[in-house]
C-alpha cells in the first residue's frame, strides 16, 4: 500500500477572487498558505472503490459514482466525483482502496476540506497507477471534480497540496503560484466557529450579482489587489500591526459591500460577537473570516 497525505489551506486575503476572474473583468489574486492539518491514508489498487474510516468500510459500485456525485446531500459526493473523473480521464478500468488512518482537518469550516479529500483521491490513483502527475495536474483535476458536483468553487482551495509556505496566487486563464518572503515569527489563531454555513448559497448569490454590482467587482478586483500588495510587504517586513489593520479593513469592506448580497448566509452573528469580545484586549491586532465567509472559521 502507498502512504499519501493531503492538507487544507488558510486564505489570508482574496477569497472569491478566483471564481470572479472567470468573468474576465479583473484578474483574481489571493494570499494563502497550506496548513499542517489534513488527511493521511494508505492506498492500493482495487477492482471497486472503497474507503475505510471511522471503523467502517464503504464500497461504491462504479455504476453508482455518477449518481452520488450529483446528489448535493451525499457526504461522499466530492469523493465519488473525483473517482469518476480519474477513471474517465485516464481510462482506468480498476479503482483504489483507501484506508484513512488520520484526519485533523475540520470540515465545512472554510479550510478546504472538500479540496483536501479530492486531492487525496487523485494522489491515491496517481501512486497506485504510477501516473506521475504534477502538482498543477492534481490541483486541476481536483477542481474539475468539485465542479462536477455542481459546486461554484474557484481554483483557490486546492493549494493545500503545495509545500509549506506563503503563496501569492494569480487567477487568470492560467493559475500561477509564487512563494513569498516571510520574516519573523507569525502566529495566527484559527478559530473554528462550529456553525454550519451555506457555501453553495453564498457562491450562487454572489455570482448572480457580480455582473451588475460594480462595488462587488471592485472589492474582488482592485481592492483585493491593493490589500495583498500591502500584506506581502507586511510579511516581508514583520509588520504585525500593519497586518492587523489589513485584516480589519478587509472584513469591514466585506461586511459593507458583500454581506448584503447574501445577508442570511453571511451575517455571521457568532463571528461578530467573537471579535467584539476579542477587542476588549489590546493584544488582538486584527481579525477576519476565512473561506467563503459566514460563521465558519476566523
């Protein structure tokens, strides 16, 4: 059996700019890092796809993969869509057997758990069938597989497969990843708020509003571009207070411009109460939500 791993990611700035770039009004840009939280597993060739986790084994017949990936309520839809795409793309008659032996990445929290499992499945096929895929190929397949489920995601989530570091990610016809210089020791407190959020509704509402909403276009384009330039400078020059101000400013603009577009999904009462409580202390320099926003993770 082959040992494989896949990780989540944290996006500091630039959420939603990945899918917005597909409208070709502004290029997208994000600043993000892979996490050391993820999933590890053992994989081997098999006649049918099966996955063992939490002391139980689930087997999926090939004929059922397509139906499951289109079922928006099915927990394993991202898994099945990735298996389906790998078999189709590389004309693989067999499948893989996957044994999950460790996972510490929270799900539905804005840390790209769905992309992490998709990346893991691609890596399972890659190692079991010696496909020799590049990192970019793995990320692109994971992205395509997630879109097969009906998700409106962009190409930001899959970067958990990259080596550890801070990445300046540009979204255009081709997505590029440039590693940034970091000085000093940076400590970010990641707070999983533990509340379900409706990512699909958020993405649908924002996409439906994008072409008519100039403020939304500006926020996901020039505004984010300028914030990221300043954040890269802060990381390079170990400017903690500057970083805190950038986090606060980005969240303030998000609340004023983006939240009203999908208010029920983005109002995030738990997050806003949390930061009100935080700012009693002068040791908290800044805070913002992660991922699609809403009460997921800060």
